[in-house]
C-alpha cells in the first residue's frame, strides 16, 4: 500500500470519505431536502468489524466512524460482500435480494432518500480511485 492509497474500511478511508462528503456540492444540495441517518456495519474484515455512518439533517451532510444518531436505517454485511459490492463485482440490489446485505429500520424513509444515494455514489467513486481492498 503506497502513501497515495487508503485501505478499504480503514480509518484513513473513513477520513477520506468524511472530507469528500463535506466538500461535495451534490451532498450539500440533497441535505437541504432530506433527513436520514444511515449506519453501515461490515463484519469479519482484516481489522475486525467496522461501523460508519452518513448523517443528513438540517442542510448538512456528515460521514464518519460509528453509528448514526439518530439512526433511521442500518445495513449489515460481511467483509466479502462489502468488497464485492464496492468493487462492482456484486450488484447491491442482488446482495439485498439474496440476504447478503441485511437492512433494518425505516424502509420508506430509505426509499424516499434515493437522491442521497446518487450523490453519495459520486463521493464513493472519487475515493474508490485510491482505495485498496485487502
């Protein structure tokens, strides 16, 4: 791993996403019209279990370590599923259908937050360019 890369789900990766979410005009725009707290937990990774969150409220978007508060939705998945989805080897919708990603919480609020995920996808794409999956 070079100095220009971050390890998927490591603290430097979370920090990189935190900075990108804060700098994203698209995230700021969706934060004006949406409110949602999303927690993601990935189990069984090289550094153990990792939990991070996206909090959209009051016109602000924030990403960071730990659970969202308040938490509206929680996703849980194992390391291999998370890597497969992150690298495009597995479609996230297929992972839901087959139970590889478990969803808890307010599914209606999640469905109403589709623009949030579209804006977040652009942020993930930026960080993916310098992420290593090991």
